[in-house]
C-alpha cells in the first residue's frame, strides 16, 4: 500500500478538489495523461515568478535557468538509471522520436531491416517506418498473439537478423496494459548489432525502470503521463548519442545532450517535471533520490495493481463485456480495454461522462495496427479505463455500479 492514505494523496492534486460547489470529475483516463501534482504546478509557477530567462547568460535568472536544466537532467538520471548527459528534453515523445529517426538516416541503407511491433502506439512505429521508407529499408513486425494480447516472441531469431539495424518496441501497451519482456528482444538485437528503442511512455508511471540494466540504446517517455506537464524525455546511450548526426542550427551546441534539443526548451515545463518527480519521490523511502524514486514507483504499482485486479475480476464476470487483457501470469499495468456488445465505444464513454462525470476514454489510442488486427473498426475501438494512484476503491465501486446501470438500461 502507499505510505500515505488515498485521501492524503488526492489532496496533492488540485484537479481532484471540489470546485464551484461541484464534486470533482472521476479521472479514469491516466493513459491519456494524468492530472498534475501540486508540487509540479508550484515548481512551474515558482520558476515563472522568479524571473524567466534563456540560457548561458551572466545575469541571475539565466544562471538559475541553467541550473534548473542541470537539475532536471540529474533527477531524470536518478529516476531512470542513466547518466545526466544522456538525457535530452523536447516537446513530446513523438517529436523526439522523429528527430532521432532523422539523425539515423545515414546509418540505414537499402536492404537493411527495421523491426517494429503490432502492439505499439504509432509513436514508436511511424518514425521508424518513415526512416525505412526514405532509405529503402525493409520493415518487419513482431506479431501480436491475438488470443493473449501479447507479442509472439517465438521467432525472434528469424525476425532479428544480421540485416536488422533498428528494433523499436514498447515496454507496455497503452491499450491492453501488457508489459513486454523486452530483455530477450534487446539481447537478440545486440547480438546482431542493431539499435534498440524503447517506448516507456505508458510504463514509466507504473513500473520502476533502469536504463543501464535494460541495455537499450534509446528510451522515450513523457512527463504528462507521470503527474507533470507536457514535456518529452529521451535517454540516449552515450556511445549512440555521440554518433547522432542531428538536424540543428549551425551555431547551436554540438555536444550531447544539447545537440538534440533544438531551440529554446520549455523551462517552466522542466521545473514542473522536477516537481512531478518530487511527488513520486515523496511516496518512497531510502537514503538517496534514486532509491526514493524507485520505491515511490513500486508503492504506486502495488496500490494500482490491487485496484486493477478487482476491476478486472468484475469486468470478466459480465457476459456482455469483452475484456482485452492478457491472461493471469502476464505482467500488466492497470490499464483495461473492453467493449460492450452491440454498443459503439463512443456511445459508452459519452454515457459515463454525462451521467456519472467519469472520464473514460474511447477509440484506438494510436495503436492502430493492434486495432486493425483485432477488427475494432465496427466498435469504434475500445473503451479504456486507466488507473492512477489518485484513484480509489470507492471510485472503482462507483464505476461498477454505473456499468451495471448502463447494462440494465441498454440490454
């Protein structure tokens, strides 16, 4: 369980407080973006109030902004188990992925191969498909097992060949919650000298991550998925980073990580990222920030898993509901996608919003290959509930009651 009560935790999120006499919305849309912690909001406002400035000046607010970016890199390094000089910031994960793809163009030749998956969000597919198309390379897919909603890894040696130059895979599906055992993929990719890119956008809010232990080359995530503002994070292993021929202005820094950070960064957003990590750190324990961040995420994971298991059992008990969730024994995040027979997903999500003030998402969630493989067009995609640590057992019970009501009204 979390080291503080859900009530204490919820008090740290302004969006969860009553406003204008109305009860707050019930936010079940964590995979699309979490609510912002007060510590992140305060950090952003404090930076703005203290005087905004650009970098590398001699005056106090510029010196303070330089220090802010250095501290943000160090905090991410402590959290993700990398070196601060391996951390670059950008608008979002997708923009960073496309920038990295452009910088890899010279390393890809006709006849080379790029491997992506049928499970992933397109942000970790299309940058590499575009790169392959532009360079005349071949694209291959790790297939989805449509019975288990997991990747079929039985043919890795045939999929990752000496011609493979890049392998991109998500740590966790933003639809099914499936956590992919990426270690075997990374080992095989390294054996043939292929670069590995991990999409950790959906995994980072729920799972402790260790960049160095994973052994990948690139890891991408976004702060707005873990209680902060809209800021993207790229971690690039030093050996790979030094080789990146990025598109940049001629006078801009050519050293890592700055060469990947085109233009002025979102300084107030990076202050908010620090505040978001401070929130996670406050849930943990240990003598170092790295230990506190790791144990904070572990506490979040333990709390969310208990709620998700209860919700999963309930959804599986309803004959009208089809749940797209990997079987017991498969690691999963607290993200549950389902459909209700004979009902379009948009209709279902809108009903919950209108009648119960519940924020429940619908659609394909940019996992369009998965949606196509599973024939989701007719239903409008999935209905998706994604839990966050500010969700409570009481909210889950409210959802159960509301879903029973929907099924009774719409047999």
